[in-house]
């Protein structure tokens, strides 16, 4: 008995690319600070921006800092330096600069959006949403604030709200447009709207073909049983990023679904060897070994999957099947119940429920 849904995968894959998807562009020398963008501080803001665009982040920080030294009230310098710190992953420093920009100018939409990103990366999703919302209230055309809020809603499982924000980015036709299509596709996937997910993700591929979107497309196509198309997309992803464990996992899942368990195990093993200490990958390999009827060998992988993620419903389900095959019905019932408790996937929910009832 196979389960083709695995809703957690796409969210996790995307979550690996959080900061890259929501980085803000610099907005320097706005009308607010036009009077301040002049010698002696103004040229340092301009050169800081130029260094940032060249990815010379040390010099960018130095020049923005010099501008602040010369004019401690220059909002654009704080926004610029905060952006550099954000790009470098120095979230505490970025937060301080965006917060200072807001203190100096409470109507700074970019300040709120930047501070929101810092909050989101630190796991404070509630405050992040509040700041993104404030940024949008101050500037209804701030597409990056819509994107950031949408991504935060996605992270907490509010798929409908996330979709609305990604749709707004698309309607504005500005900002991270390709990423907005990809993320709206991910929302559609989570909501079980697979055809819509494929359409949105194809638009993302058209705008910015990369390994992530090809991999997502392969996964969506597997869900629809369109296997010949799926393997093409997954192999395109592998050609672009051959050392990505998630993509090897996707190809393994393709082989799993067409019943080639030996090849599936090989691909899952490669994913793990690359460095994929990921619960889903162990669950998938364990399931493949289970279907090879090597029940004792399947158990360690399924145990590892549960150890890595105590809410992995798919791992519990297949471990339940494995226990059942070994005649350990009480453990099987316990795992089927854990799968029921940790899934919203209707297919998996029904299968786990049916298996548990059959053993009681």
C-alpha cells in the first residue's frame, strides 16, 4: 500500500531558501532623506550602495557606517547597512539598524519590512507578521513586504493567507516575481490543488529556471501520477545541482512510486550520504526496504525518521506497516495512531485509520 502525499517536503525544501527568497532591495535617497543625501554623508551612502551591488559587503558596511558617523539621523544609511547585515545573516545587527530607521522615521515601510525579516528568521513569526503588515499599510505597493508576510504565513501553515499575499506580489508585477509564483504553487500543493501548483511552478520555471523549481515540479507531477514528465524535471534539477540531497530524494520517490525499489533505495542512500540527515529521506528509504519485504532492515531507517522528526506521519505509517508485517500488532496500532494524529493528508489519514481498525 503506497502513499503518494508528503506535504511536509515542499515546505522544508523551501524553508532551506528562506533568506534568498525574501531579501529586500536597497531603497536609498528616498524623498524622506533627499535633503540629507548630500556631502559629507551622502556620497558615503551612494558608495555603500555601489559596494553592496558589487557584493563587496565589508566596504559597504564601512561606508554606510561612515555616513552614520557623519549624520546620525540619516535614515537611508541605517536602511542600507541593515540590508547588508541581513544579507550576511547578521540578524541582530540588521534588526538594530532597521529599528533605528523606524525610530528616526516611523513611516519607513522598508524599515518595518527589514525588521520583519529579522524577526521571521529568528522564529518570531507573530511579530514578523505585524511588522510586514505595518510595512504594507505604509506602502501598499511594497511587494517585498507582501512576499515576506506570505512566506511567514506559509511557514506557520496558513496556506490561504500566504496564497493571497503571493497573489498580490504577482498582481503588482514587481519584486521577487518568480519566487512568488513558486511559493503560490507550493500553497496550491499544500491545499491539494495540484494542477494549479503545476501551472504556477511552470511560470516560475519560465521566469527563473533553477534546481529548486525543477525539483518542485517533479514532485508535483509525481503526485499526479505523471511519472514520465516528473523524471524529466527531476533530472533537470540534478543537472543544475547534483549535490542536493532533496533532489536525490525526489528521484528516489519517483522510483518508489513506479515500483523500482532497488533504484529508489540507491537514490535515497545517495541523498543520505551527501548529508541528508532529513527525516523524510529515512522514511522513504525505510518504506522502500519494507516493500522489498526486508522488514528487519526497514526498521532502523523508520526509527531514525521518527527520531529526527517526531511528527513525521509518513514515517509512523510505514513503521506501523513494518511492525504489522513482523506480527507486532500493538506497536503497529500505536504507530498508525501517531500517523493519524500528525497528518492532514486525507489519503494518509484514511489509510492509517483503516490499518488501525483492522488490527483492533
